[in-house]
C-alpha cells in the first residue's frame, strides 16, 4: 500500500511543493514523481489506475502508477486550483481558489472546463465532495490573505443552494472536506485559522441538515496541525 499526499508550497501550505509517497507503515518513501510540471500540488483524485493531480502551474496532470505523466491539460489561464474530486457523472471536478467556484473537466481532459457553480459563490474554497444523492457540499474557509468566511454550503443535483442544510458551528474553520460512508460530511480544520495556538479538529455534520454530530480532537501533545 502506498499513501500519496500533496504538499503545497508557498502561501498555500509552506510545504515541499511535491507529491509525496508514504509506505503502509507511515514512513516517507520520497517524491512519487519528479516531473517538473508538478509545482505547488493542491489535491488529487483517482480514476481506475490513473492519478489526477492539480498543479499550481495552472494545469491538471494525469499520472500512471509509476508516477509518469501520461496526459496533461496544458496551462489553463486563471485556474489556480485547490482540491479535486470525481463527480457522479464521471467528470473530474476542481476547486478554483481565485474564482471562488468549481469547474468540471472531462476525464480525458479534452476540451475546456465547465463551471458548475456561479463565480465567487464562496470567497475561498476549502474542499468539496459529493453526497450519495448527488448533493455537492462545498466548504468555504479563510485564504492565505485572511479573506473568506467559515461555512459549508450544500447544492442539490441541479446545483441550487439547499436552504434546509445549514451549519451553525462557531468553531468551524475548514481546511478540507469529504463525505463519510454513512453520508455525513466530515471536515478537517483549525480554529482560529493560522493562529499559533489554533485548535485542530475533525468535525462531522449530519448529512440531512448540517447538525454537528461529533468532534474528534487529539491531545495537544500529538502535534496534529
């Protein structure tokens, strides 16, 4: 088993700017690929035996199991990608940091991307995922420039905002979002964002209404940040 982690660089993460590989024991193996087109990587998705990687060089790369780039989108002006996920329709969805929205691409990367939500629907996307019924959950967090807000929006399959789904959690400050096998929304975050004494948690919200179900918080001595 190999675990792959995107380590963003610069203002997006102050990390290594690499796609890192870890073994089943959690030990660092090293960069999964040394391809120069991987710059400031920010999220990935898996489709069969292929890995879709969002690069800070405003492009999407497709890698095989050996870390070789087998296809790429080419530079996409203004992409500034965040995380990625495959949708129920088989397309690859990418969050756009600067545009504050989500764009969908054909899995072949042929043709331009299609915006699936209005521009600036949130100030700063911080992860998104699809529910079992096609609902799109989008986390809105704080950006490196301190712009943004702390909330989660739900969009029905027609991409209209679901006003019945509402999160009321003063300690929410999302960094990423996914959906659990039971359909609930799970968010990692730190509050206050960027503060030296920020509290880092995993927060679970009910899939039907957004009620906070539980909070997973490590002992402060574990260095979970």
